[in-house]
C-alpha cells in the first residue's frame, strides 16, 4: 500500500501535538501520593485497566479494542480545554463546549478518515449509550476513585466533595460494571464513615 506523503505528515503533526497531553496535570495524585497524575499517564492506565477488568463488564459481547481506543483518545481534548474536576458542575458545562471545539481542532489535524473515526469514538464515549462506552466511562471514573482511596482522599478533601456528589456523579459506573460499582460504593462508605467528606445525604 502506497502512503501519500501528505497523509503521513498529517499523522506525524497530530502525534507531535498530542505529546502536550503529558503536561496536563489532573486533580488526583498517583497511587503512592507523591505527585499529580498527568493525562497521558491516565490514558495509559485506563487502557491497561480495560484489558484487565474486561471480565467484570456487564456485557459479554463487548468490543474491548474499541474500549481501549476510547480511553486512549477521549482526554486528548484537555490539551486545549484543560482538566476540570467532574464535581464542579458549573465549570463542567463550559468545559464540555470547550472540549467539543478541542476535538474538532485536534482530530482535524488527521487525515479525514481518521478524523471521522476519532470524532465518532469521542462522541460515542461522551454519549455513554453503547456497551463499550458505558464500560469505558466506568473505568474512567474508577481510576480516580482508587487514587483518592489510596491517597487519603486528597482531591475529594481539597475540593470539598460531598457524599451526595460522589454517588450522583459516579452512579453510571453500574451501567458499565455492576461489580466495579459494588467496590466503589464500599470506598465511598469508608470515606464517609471516616468523616473525610463534606456533609450531605447519600442519593443512591
């Protein structure tokens, strides 16, 4: 197969641009608590989590390769939009529009067929309607929950996250994996019992 020089150059330009993801710091710290995680590390971790935890998905016919594609690319938009904590509802509204614009710009660096594929995967992840996107979204939320559990609830305490916020913003995990949701609820309950969360009523 002959590869046109223009196509190859577009792909390289995209790969150079996404290197910036390594500089986008998230709100949670890595498991040992020594520093903040960056978005590139987050994407890598989710890819491995998808492989390891696939057996706990609610769907036996799920396309795991598609899940991995989703988790690898869905946060690329934060190169432009930045990382906004999911519990800040007002900022998340604005962030979603910024992320859509970022997706257009970043994926637009690719050849048209790849741009279309990446945009469709990103939109599918955001919609959370397919089995793959539900599981991808579940592990996307599970990773920072584990991080907070292992770092004395650092981000939750810093940002004043309440118990009701945790349940409301993460309850869709059960749509992707009931098993992971069971574990997550245990983590939330432990954090609440230890008095590590703001005062609120559990909603789910």
